[in-house]
C-alpha cells in the first residue's frame, strides 16, 4: 500500500498579506486614538517625559507586529522563525507603503523596525512553544 506523505503546512501569500494588514491596523489605530485624545484634552506632548512618550507611541507597533506575526506563524507547521521573519518583512513593506500614502510622509524607521521585531519575536516564541508540544507528544 502506498501511503501519501503529507508535506508540512506553511502559510500562503494571502495569509501573509492578511497578517500584514492586521498588523498595520493594530499598530496604527492606537496611535490615532492617542493623537485624538491629546488634541481633545489639549495635552502638549512636550510636557510629557520623553521615555513615556516614546513608549506610548512605540509599544502599539511592537504589539501589532507580535499579534500579526503570531497569527501567521500559527498557520505553519515548520520553520516558525523563518515564517515570523517573512511576516515581519510583509508588515514592513505594507506599513511603509500605507503610512506613506495615508500620512503623506515616509514611515518612521523606528516604528518599522519595531513592527519587524514584534513579528520575529512572536515567530520565535511560537516556535519554542510548538517544539515543546512536539517533544511531549513524542514521549
């Protein structure tokens, strides 16, 4: 009897694209909300501590990338680290294009790097979790 050997599943292009759009949305939406609240309550950003202001505007990019990367990496059975890097590159490209088109100026390189790191970090963490799961199943 011939048994078919199934190849391990990896994400398709559409899944990478969906992750990139989701990462963009999760990153940009809190920034727009924070900016709106600063305007409504007449808060001067220069009156805040620079580190707090930095964390306030960079943290959504990291978590947006991490969540988007996690959702893409979950669709893979192998090479989670590489899938996280590919998802990060997709987020970089899409976010760079959309921020340039929406805001009319180039995207902040620090924000792009933070999104990429978030995607890569989630790929690494999910890969570790998946490897532990496989080891416990094989015992």
